């Protein structure tokens, strides 16, 4: 019969299965679920109206969805690309509630304002979970004219994998606390015309992660402000932390864990910390530098715990308005304060550097200033505890400690030196109970009391 329906068998291997497995819209909330195959889902916003496309083809309601609540996107175990951006260049989008993205396992890419120039605002919270796999998240990253603001909490969890979070162009405004978990690479470095403002930031990499870690915050081109505390907690891998050109109204606490770790502050721009700076290392070799290139100011205290290993601390061009403390473990610890540019510590210095590595050439060192180059000024007292092995404490030209300098060098062949032009309030040095020869050099022309205990020349 002409026009009659003739049923046909469709081969399963040729059957088209839509990668957008489900779209739900109720009470102003949009939910999109992807299947296992992966692909690119775009949410294209104009004000609070969002149209959807998948791999470039429109899906869902052609007129879009007027969001009055939130958006939830759930990915499968394919490699998903999830993009939120304006419908047209220069446009803006707004989510009146929360944004939740669970992209599933595999290597996923999440773009929030990363290609089409414009601005976006989430009035509620942002929660991103990328699952296992090597994932990438880009926010306000296309150019300096882009902006993304989040009204409440921002949380992101990378799962297992080498994951990265990048905002390196536009303006990122996180008005609630930001928690970044299991992202091995975090880069917040806006271009000129952009900027980053965060109410407080905690970056955590758990122990089970098998990748080296880096945190880069660089406000040398555009302002970066953290209006709260900055925390970093890492695992047994190597960590690289670079902080440049930013102002922090709270404390900075860097927990580096084991591994060969490096912290560099103020290499590319001034850093101002309204609270304290705390750096905790584990085993292996750690290096901390407060750069001479730009000023570092710390309004309360500096506390450094280096752990075992060969550790080096270099402090230049810094003002610390409270106390500074340095703690070492077994291994060679080198503390240099003011090697190129002057340093002022308004409070006291306390240092306990532990035992050295035990070799003939191994030693712990604390040096203030460098003759003819830079000087260190300490407003109150200085206390030093050495361990077994060689300890060396040196005050170079024009370096000064206003009150008592109390040095306990421990066993070993130890050295204490004061250069011409240096000064202290008073000096007590205990060279430890041993028969190793010690060295005491006093070239200072200042007048102060000196007490030497257990000195074996």
C-alpha cells in the first residue's frame, strides 16, 4: 500500500545516541546531564536567559531558559568541555542562584568566561567537581576585558589527576571564601586592565596526589587583593610558590610538606601582608626568598620552620613589624638577612637551627647584613640555639641588635663574628661543652658588655 509504514531494523553500531542525556527545567532551575561519550556543552547567556548547544548544535528550548534559581551540569565519564559565556561578544550573563558543575571522570575542561569577551555573575555559590583525570579550569581568562564575579562561596575539587586552575587575563571577584582542593597548578595572574579580589583562599593538595604542585599569584600587571587569609597545604611532592604584587589583609600560612620546595616572594612586585607569614617545610631541601627586587612588608610576625634537609632562607628588602623566628632540623640551614637591600625587623629574632649534616664542610649559618652592601636592623633582642656540628653567627657592617644577643652554639667548631660598624645592646655567647676550637672575632667599635662561656680558642 502506498505510503504505508514499513518497520526497519537499525544496527546498534550505527545508532546515534544523544550526548546530552537529559535536560530538566523546573522552578527557574536548569539541570543538564551528559552521557558517557563526552563533548562540548555551551551555556550561552544573555542576562539570565541561557541557550544550550552541544558540539556546536543547538539543544533544548530554542528560546532558552530564564534562570531564576541555579544551574547544575552533570558530566559523564567522557572527556567533557563545559563552557559558560555570553551569547554575543561584549554581553553579560547572570545566574541568580548557585552554579554546580560535576564533570565526572576523564580529562575535562571547564571554561567560565574563557573565549567570548564579556562578563558573568553568579549571585550564589559556585561548586565545581572535576572527578579523576587531568582537568583544566579557566575563569575570566580570555582577555583583560573579561570579568567573573561570585557572590558567595567558591569551591573546586579536582580529584585524582594533574589538574590546573587558571585566571590569567581578566577580572575575577570572589566575594566569598575560596577553597581549592586537589589542583596541582593554580595560577592567578591578571593582565593589565584585569584584577583579582578574593575574600580568602585555601589551596590544599592531599597526600595521595602523585604530582608536583605550584601556586602562582602575580599582581605585577594588575592588582591582586586577598581580603582575608591565604592558606596553602601540600603533600609529599615538590612545591613551588610564587607570590608577587599582592596585598593580603590577613595571614599567609604555607605548609609545604616533604619534598624539595621553593617559595619566592616579591620577585615581580611588592607584597604587603597585614598579618603574619608562616612557612612550614618538611624533610628534603627547602628554599625561601624574600626578593631584593621589590619590598615585602609583614605587619605582625615571620615564622619559618624548615624541617630536615639543606635549607636556605634569604631575606632582602623587607620590613617585619613584629618578631622573626627560624627553626631547622637535621641538615645544613643557612639564614641570610639583608644581602642586597636593607632589612628592618622591629621585634626580636629567635633561631634554633638544629644539627648540621655532620660532614667536615657542613654548617649552620645566621648572617645579618653584608659588608658595604646592606644592613639588618633588629629592634629588640636576638636569640640563637645551635646543635652539634659547626654553627656560624655573623653581624656584618652596620647591622645592629638593640638589646641582648644571646648565642648558644652547642658542641662543635663554632664561630661568632662582629664586623666593624656593627653593634648590639649586650652579648653573651656559649660555645658549648667540647674540645673543638672556637672562633670569636669582634671588630665592632661600639661599647657593650660581652660574656663568653666555654670558649676554646
